[in-house]
C-alpha cells in the first residue's frame, strides 16, 4: 500500500530529518518533487515527440530530462548539495527556457513562453497555487484557439502544454500545502519555545529557596530605575559561624522567615530581593526623605527583639546594612561598604555610602596594574633590588634583602602598587620565582647571605622546597645562605600545610625569618610554630623610636624574647644615626634602612658601610 511516508521516503531519499530540521525537510520535498515531476514529463514528452517525428525537440527533452535526473541523484546522495543543485536548476531552467523562446521555430514559442514565466517566478521566490494554474491555463487555451494567430499547432503540442501546466499546478499546490503545514509547525514550535524561554527567564530571576527576586533581577531593576532610587543591601552578621554551627538546611529555613519579614516591610515603592545566602536587598523607587534609614532602623529594631525558630531551635540574627543612593556601581559600592563594616573600618552597623576619592583612585591604579602586570612579566620587566642588612657592632654588610620592583617605562615601581593585584590575577608565584632566579644568579658570585620574601600563595602552591633545592644546585649556593622571610599575611597556627613546608625547608638547610614582627596579634603563635632564625622588628616601632618611649619598650621586649628563642633580630626603617644608636644599645643585632643604603639594583661586594656615612 502506498502511504504518505513511503512517498516522502522515495522523494527525500536516505536522508533523515529531526524535528528541528522540519524546514529543511520541506525544502527537500519541494525541490525533489519538482525534479521528479519535471524529469518524468520530459521523458514522456521526448517519447511522444519522437513518434511524432519531431526529433530535434525530442532530443532536447531527453537531454534536459537526463540533466535533471542527475541533479536529483546528486541531492539524494549528499545533503550538502542541496543549495548548489537548487541554484543550478533554477538558473539552468531559466536559461534553457529563454533559449527555446528565442531560438526554436515560431509555433513552439507560445508553449515555452509560459514555462519562462514560471521560471521567472521561481527565481523571485514566489509561490504558485491552483489560482495561478487557472490563470495560466486560461491564457494558453485562449491563445491556442484564437484563429487570429493562424498558428498550425499540432494536437500533440497542445496536449503536452496542458499536461505540463497541469503538472506544474499540482506540484505548486502540493508545495503550497507543505509550506502552510511547515509554517503552522513553526508557529506552534515558536510558541512552545517562547513559553519555555519565559519560564527559564523567570526561574533565572528568582531565588530557589525564598522565591524572592535574585541578583539578576536586582541588576535589571537598578538599570531601569536609573538614578532616582535607594538600595539597602543587608548581610547577616556572623553568617559563616551560624552556618557552621547549624548547617545549610537550617539556615535556608531562616532565610524563608527573613523573606516573610522583609516582605511585610515592603511599601508600594519598595521591592525585596534575596541576592544570595546571607545577603538580601531592598530597592526603593522614588524614595521619600530618609525612607531608607527609617527602614534600616525598623529592621534592626525587629531583629534585636526577635528569635527565629527552626527545628525547635531558636537563634537571633543581626544585619550589617549598606545604603547606596545612586545607581552607578550601586552593588559594588554596597559590597565595599559592607566589607568596611566587617573589617572594622566603619564602626556602625548601618552605613550610607559616600564617595571615597582615595579609594576610587586606588581602584583606577589597580585596574591599570591588573592589565599591566602580565605584560611586565612577559617582557622581563620584573627586577630585583637589594638592600643591605648591617651588623650593628661592626657596621659591615652581612646580608641583603632581595626586594621586587617593576620597570614601567622610565619608572621603578614599588611592589605596593602591584603585589595585591598580582595575587588577584594569579601571577604572584610567577613573581616569586623570578625573584628567586635573579637573586640566586646575583649571589652565585658573592659570599653574602640573602633573604627572599615568600607569601601565603607560594605556600598554597607547595612548590618552594623542590624549586629552591633545584636552584641551589643550579647556582651552586649553600641553602644555609638563603633566608626565607615569612610575610605578615601568613598565619601558620592552624595551617598544617605551611608548617610541613617550613619543616621541610629547614631540613634542606634553608633559614627562616619572620618579617614585620609585632604587627599582628598572631605573631607570638607564629614565632612558636615557625622557629625563626631571624626576627625582623616591624618598622612602625623603629621609625619613631627616638621620640616614642612606648616603641622603646616594645623593642626591648622583642629583643629579650628573641634572645630566649635563640633568634637574631633586625631593625627595619633605620633612617638616621640617632635611631641606629638606640636600636644598637637595645641589643638589636642588625639594622636595615636608608641610613645605610636605599635598595639598589646591584650589590657592592665587601663594602664597609661606615666608610660611606
């Protein structure tokens, strides 16, 4: 039994089309159907004309029929040939019909003239249907039967013309029906796609737990409101501690309760958002005078008295609140304000953001260095400067501290400007390796000891022991000449990974030094765990020791502690003779500072500092 599916399979060939390719399938049906019908008609016409002794036209019909059959076979064989065959067929037919109209005997012009019109319409991409067939057929019949033309048309030509245009009409009607079906499918599919897209769009703008609009929605709404707005960004205080104690599921139940309370506070011009975890936001459109502060005070008042309950457990929470009254960089400025509150820079729990020119200038600097630092690394513009460390008794240089610098054009740049950015960009360890390489190269031709600063990032990547051992072998430097200065941002008290590396480094023969001792409350615990060979006293206690008696007492205490720990001491920021004599009299072993020398791009071998004073 011949079915629609079998007919389609015959027309399309071995190709398979998924739902998303319905439009392409329709085009294959359209083109292949036309090729099959055209080739069949041409072969039939060729046979009829042959028996009617019209050999020239019969040969033309047969040739074109073979050509069209080859095109059809090409499409069935390979999908990619579709567009090429379409262009060849339409262009070829147009040229063929034109040649026939201009070149064959007069009586055939009328038969092929209609075909030329059809080809022209095909080139323009217009559709044909039953009405088009009626118009063309009526025109042809009128031309054929009108005696005014006195044309000697054979019955064979008339039958062929009628058959030809009937086939065209049937084909065009089929194509029109297919096109309508395809359009209907596309419309239906489009509606479903739009529906799914709308659902996904809404889901992407709503927090899964609280069902409040999320960060994405907040950003969109800020953009739409422009400047006449106020934003309260609220962060649950001590959220990490609460989460560790009670767990994520418990806190999610708390989030839902907070969302209900905030929704109850929302006014006509106030919209509530759950940005993420601990953070909520209230967006006020056209705020009334001090409306944001009033809401913030009301929230604090409610949560000061309220205990939230989950799983029969009651907890109290408080909020840190940042208020921003402008749309430009609103969320970024709110984050900065909340960070200041958490770090104790701001003492209040509710802060209205105000522009900080110094901070904005620093941000511009950071943006510049974020782009520049990798270029400097690539171009070998990260260099090492060396500052001598002097024995307080002999005033001779006993070692050097290796300090990183960057060459930016004609300027020598302090690490103050680029180190934090290098860390955020993930290239800090690259800089440490550059300092190690260049320092080892410099001191391979000298007997001085030298120190290199290491950071928490270097310890996190756990490469120091292997890398330093490799460099000592490469440059033939004894490990006990190398002091590794542990910077103040490394707290080893709870860091097993750091302590294990310190032990391995000491086992390999490297020395350890604690930098900026006294700058943080964690330093005593660091002293116990690191077991430093040298303690560098923080410069804030040295630079004004000649005028501040409290600094004298602190340094005395550190020196006494160091001696008991069998560690040597270094005074940083020694910038004049009075300070030098004070630290020497207090028992500090070594001094470092501009009184002796600024950091230099090279070392001066065996120079007695006293001669240069």
